[in-house]
């Protein structure tokens, strides 16, 4: 596995408890090795105007070959009409950590 085979996939939720439940579901399904949940403030265009809201960001560490399955899982378990699902490749990192991500998401 190379460093380019690992992604950080991000989504958001409107409540901490929902974010933590979703994070645990994804990790339990082995679609990510871990998830980090933390508060953010979002400003975005929705329904024809600028909106602002507190949200909870979830960053999932996963293998690139799980991106489609993780995206489908997030869509199926998210209550947003259009949930954010953005994947960013890891271009550098600790070999031991990246190996751990691979091991914890292995079939």
C-alpha cells in the first residue's frame, strides 16, 4: 500500500450525537480505521441565500478503494438532503500509521 492509497473523507452533521453515531457505524463496518468528530461553523449557499450554522465535522481515515462504498454508506445513513462527502488523498504520512489504516480496513 502506498501513501496515495489512503484518503481522508469528510462529512458534517448538525448535532454532535448524530455525528458520533455515524462515526461509530462507519468504523464498526470497517469502512474507516478511525473517525475524528469536532465542532465547526459552516457558511454555505442553500435555498437561494447564504446560511450559517454550527455543525460537527467527521474526518474518516480510509483506503482509497473503499471510497465508493463509504460514500454510499454515508448517503444511506445521513439525514441531510445533500450531505457533504469529500475525499482528499493523503500525500505524506507516517508509514506505521498508514499501515494501521490499511490493516484496520482490511476485509
